[in-house]
């Protein structure tokens, strides 16, 4: 018996893996827990790859929040492998260049969202700086600032880009509980 497929079943690693960089595990993260470099501004298309990467290391993602300034469409519910992620948005309260990712455990990640059109060397630099435990800048400050003294663009780019994600699992911890309480107090979109 011969099986014929209507579409190609092979995809390149760059199409199916999240471009993600997280703070090293065991180290208290800086202001951000890392960075994510999506390929587009389509949450329905991009979130499943991010969820697959984070779910595997950190636990199932249950909610995200974004700022609508950077995302043209924000669906309330986003299907990912095996579950639904609820999406919320904040205009003033959340940095326009950040995504907050919450898991079913009381954990969250604040990730810089590197704009999809960013060139590879600049994206690698931003991702490394966002994941640096010494980082004190917000997501927007990172995007508008000059590289920090320790960042070396070409070396970071050549080391970072071949792998889709860094092997660490940095997490935001107890020092961020006040922020978490504020974000939970804000009204989430109602489930359908």
C-alpha cells in the first residue's frame, strides 16, 4: 500500500521552534526573564511554538498578557497543543514590547518581544541582554538603548542563533509577587 500526502510533512527547525532565550536557571533574573523573537505579529500562529517550548521546561501555560500596540489581533482563547491559552491585554499597565506568560503553577515569565522584522544580529543581542541577570532595563528601554558594555553583537549572534532556545529555565520568583498580584487583580477576559 502506498500513502500519498497532500502537503509536505517536513519543516525546518526555524519554522517549528520558538526563538527563545531565558535567564540561567538557579540565578535570580533581572528585570526581564528573557526574550522571545516571534516570526510574525500573529498570536494564533506564533503562540503554539512558544507554548510548546515553555510547557516542556516550565509547566503548562494558562494565560498570557500583551499590549495591543504590538499585536493587531488578540484572540481571547488561543489553541495550543493539548490545551487553550487565555489571552488578555493591557494598554497602560504593560510594556508594549513585553509578553507576560503565566503557568498553572504560581509562576510567570516577563519576556521581551523582539520585533519580527529585527535583523538576526540585533535580535541575538537583545535576547542575550534580556536574559542577562544583571539587566535592569525594561523591554522598551532595551529596544531603544545602545548595546550594553558587555554585549558583543557578532559573538552573541553566532553562538545563539543556531540553537532555537537556550538550555536554561530561568523563572521569575518571589520578588515579583507584588507585580503578579496586580496583574491578577486586573480583570481577565471572560471565558466563553
